[in-house]
């Protein structure tokens, strides 16, 4: 009986280790669909008060943001004029896209700010 319990525990722990080794990345799916007009409206560059620039670009139906010469990061629309990155940076376009509020700005590559900081940028 003791050998059966040990074998059972060994099997369970091996199965758990295998499950832990398998990582599945789930990307957020957009909950808001952008139309062609809206996609064009988001292709802009914003200046930050710290001297950095934040550029938004569109490829087909996907929207990306890039701080200075950092890596481009895909952002996903979840409401009109509101986006979020996989890392948790949130973007809200305001004033007919003249201003943008960015929460968790420091989570973007090359962002010169603490991770959980909020910034406002203007065109």
C-alpha cells in the first residue's frame, strides 16, 4: 500500500511539473472594433513634457505605440479612444485626439518614468 501511495504521488508531481513548464500566452482580444476612419486618426506623434516622443502607427487593423527609438508595442482598443497594451499601459485619446492620457507609462520600452506613472501628452 505504501508503494502504491508513493508511486501515485510521484505521478502527480511529475504531471504538475509538466503543466507548470507549459506556458500559454493569451493576448487580449479587442472589445471595440475600429473602423478605417478611426485607424487613420490614431497615426500621430505626441510630445511629452520630459522631452520624449510617443508615436502611434497603424499596420492593417493593428495599432502600435513607440517611445523614442524603443520597440513598437501593440495596443488593443477596448472602447472608443481607449487602448491597452499587454503589459498594462492604458491610453485615452482626448480633445479630438489632441491630447492623450497614459496610465502606467513607465511600462513601455524606453519610457523615462516610474512604471506606474501617469503622463499627459499633446500633439
